[in-house]
C-alpha cells in the first residue's frame, strides 16, 4: 500500500471514530439530536467511503452514489444549517422541537437527493451555492469562537477558529482547486479533507461542552451536566 493511500485510510478512520464517538455523546449527554445525528451521518458517510476505497469500487457502484448523496447532504444542509441550529443550543438557548429536528433532516435529505439527481444539470451553480452556505456558516462559527473567548475558554476558542478556517479552505478547494501532484482519485485532497472534518467535529464538541458548562454555572442552562466518565 502506497503511503498516501495509508494516510487516506487513517484520515478516514479518524473521522469515522470522531463522528460516531462524539455524535453519541451529543445525544447521550446533551440530548442534542441535531448535532449528534449529523456527526453520526458524517461517520456513516466515512464508513461507506472507506469500504468503497478498500474494495476499489468504481463510479458505477451503489456505494459511489451513496457517497455522493451523503456529501451533498452534509455540505448543503448538514454542516451548515443543522450545525448552526445545533450550536444555538448553547449560544442562544435555542432548543428545537422534535418536529423541527425531523423537519430539518427531511429538508437536508430532499436537498441531498435533488443535488444528486439534478446537480450535473445545474453545473457550477451547485458549487457556488455550496460556497455561499459555507460562508454564512463560517460567519456564525466566528461568532461561536468569540463567545468561547468571552467566557475564558480561549483554548477552545482558538481551536474552533482554526477548525473553521481549515474547513473553509477545504470547502473552497473542493470544487475549484486541484492540488499539484494529486491523482485522479484526489487522494491528497481527501487526506486533508477527512482530517479536517474529523478535527472540526472533535473541536466543536468540546467547544460546545465548554459553553454548556458556562451556561450551567450562570443558570442559563438546565442541568444536563456530562457524566465524569465522559471526561476521560
């Protein structure tokens, strides 16, 4: 196995582990189904991607279609609208209803399917749309980092800022930049992308936890304190 292929698989395993681990923690410890399920969806996408790469499947494989759907799901609504609504639990004390949770995931599914079916016809319009929603999400994440800094969680504020910047670079590179020396499968790009997405999910979880604990300490949150075993 070539070094770049090994790095690709390690980056994917990293993202899968982070997504499943902290997705479950979001649900178990905070009852945040928006972030928890989105993290799990990203990890599921990574698992499908891992098998697709490991068996050397072609673009005619159903796994390729599934990978493309998951990609459009998360880039359009998942790590944009769903991420923002989920983080608003600690920035604005916003707790969506079950109907809202179901509705936003149904909307993300519809958008993902629409881009899967009609994305080629729309051409560069899809890429521009995905960049636009990333920019809007980035503005909120800058605010999120500022909130962390304001409560004294400066380490996580810096971490969230770096994760957001890296995610923004990946989003802009995705459709518009080809890394010199990369292969047809874009292995180098995906090493960076999978590592970054794992880093984002890891950092946003602990940043969320810091804001949640601050809100509890000032009486702005119900007592949903994370069990001590989760700190290990």
